[in-house]
């Protein structure tokens, strides 16, 4: 007997919006076995029919984003016939915006993915972040909007990439024990500099896992607890001396760290203006 819960995601575009919303909601539920079935680029009757046939075989719940009214009507009618709940995830926001803006929606498919100026800015930000990863291109680090700094393995690179995808020019500079912080970092005034740190126990664990994945088993100060404690204390002292805000990323996801950085950036802009 099939005890899985089936969730069907029907979209006329890439399905990224649908996936993000569904995953955010699913994150609130634990100890359930869920199978997600995505149907992307559903823009024709035949494509929708195939999706509906599959939904009928594995009934569950359907979330959809379809701009075409005929396809929407067909999906909802068929789901009603087979007694499957069907929910339009954009209906509430679109209705609210229609009332607020006093304007009718265009029902244009995939408009959020068009190559517009904002998209080009995200690509530019990503290129900047790649060029300024791990202390590279220090001479132009002043052009960054955000600089993340901290000891090795404190999530600097993935957080910078996440910020870049959001269109923010982010750079990161590692701090190495017994080596002075780069002068370009200490002298930077335009970017918001944020220090990241991890509890020593957690940092040792992360570093050991990293070395193990690389086939390295020798112990060194890099993973020696007392040495790591001193390293973390030194980085935090530097953050305090420089007046840089800091974030404990020991138990934070990349998304949560990035959200905190964005909040700091917003607050800073409000103070400056």
C-alpha cells in the first residue's frame, strides 16, 4: 500500500516560483513522506492532459500557476471530478495587487523570467562575486556592496553567491591565523563589512568533514580545538575593533545568514539617507 503523500506542481513556466513556495510550506512539516511531482512549461492542452492523467494515478494535492484561463479551467474541473484538491498559489497575491493597483493582469506566461535590467544586474553581481571570492581582486574590493570576512569554513563563499543571485555585489576575504588582515579590507569604507564566525566545536567538525572529503586525515592546528578557539577569538576581536557587525553562523542556513546581511544592508542605507 502506498503511504506517500503526493504533491503535484503544475506550472506554465519554469516552476521555480511554485517549487520555492511549496518547499517553504513543506519545511513546516516533519516526519512525513512526501513525493513531489513537477510539471513545468505546461502551455498546451496535450501537456496538461498528460499531467492530469498522472495526477489521477497518484492523487494527492495540486498546486498550480497557470496564466491561460482555458488551461486553468480544465485543470480545476478535472481535479474536481477526481476529487483532488487544486490550489492556485498566485490567485491571492494577484487579486490583492489587482485591487491595490487598480489594474488588470496581462496573463503573460513567464514574464518574471524575461531578460530585463534587473536580470543583467544579477549576472553582473555574480561575475563580480566570482572575481572577488576568497580574497581575490583586493584592489577593487571597494566596489563591493557587501564584504564578508571570517575564518576558513564560515560559509563566506556560498553566502556571497546567494547574495549575488539577489543582485548584490558581494566579496569575501578569509582571515588566516597569525597573518594580518589585508590592508584593502581594513581601509574599505564604502562596502558594508560583516564578520562571520562559528563556534569552535562546530568549526572543528565542519573542517574535519572537509578534510575527510578530500582524503586528508592528518591532524593540524586547522582542526585542533584549542587552536581553533584562539582563531575564532582573534577574528571576533578584530570585528569588534573595526566596529564591524558580526553574525554567528553556527546553526544558520545560507539563506538565513544572507537574510540577516540584507537586513543590515537595508538598515545601513536608511541611516545614511
